[in-house]
């Protein structure tokens, strides 16, 4: 059994799950709310993500690179998740609550090789970046709904 290796961040956003999910399901919009500052541009993506869809992104973390992701969970207005070649999963869970939607972003690196990223402090950095992403997601969705 693999050890639990997962970090997450949660924020209540004053918007509907539908409005938030619309941004999450549009890979081309991800650069608008990416809090890691590593996502440079979406290179190839369908107009709207779906279960099994793939999308690739131009990234930069000291050096430029490209990553291709596959959508592995997709439940309209509830959750969306994807992973890349290492099968570490980024996931968003949405729960409508009074005053908006509680959004939890998580990064699951529980694969047997997940320990390799711990000395690089990626899990802690990812938690910080997820907090920034959720803050930016809130700004993106609330500015979209005010127009």
C-alpha cells in the first residue's frame, strides 16, 4: 500500500459551482488563475475538457518544458482532475455552501515514486501555489460574473 502523499488548499468563493467549473473545464483559461507562475500557455486543448481529454501546456520553472495532462475525473460542477506522465494528480472538488462554493484543490503524489519530489520541497511549494491559485480563481470568476 502506498503512503498517503497529498497536499491541499481550500477556499470558499462567492460564486456558483457552475461558474467556477466553467473556468476549470476550459484549459485555455488556466493561465488566468495559475498561482504557481509556471504555466506559460496552453499549447493544445479541446474547447472544453471532458473525461479522458488530453491537453498540453508550456511551462517554465527555471527552464521551459512542455507537459501533457489527461483528465481522469470529471463530474459536472463537482470535480475535475488530471495527471501527467508521472501520474501525480491535480484535482478540484466543488461543494456549494451558503455564500458560494467551497473549492478544494489537491495534489496527490502517492505513487511509489512520489518520495522523489519531497527533497525538492515540491509538495510544500504546491500547497502555497494552490492557495494563490484559489485566490486568483476567485478573482477570475467574480470579475467574469460582473461583466
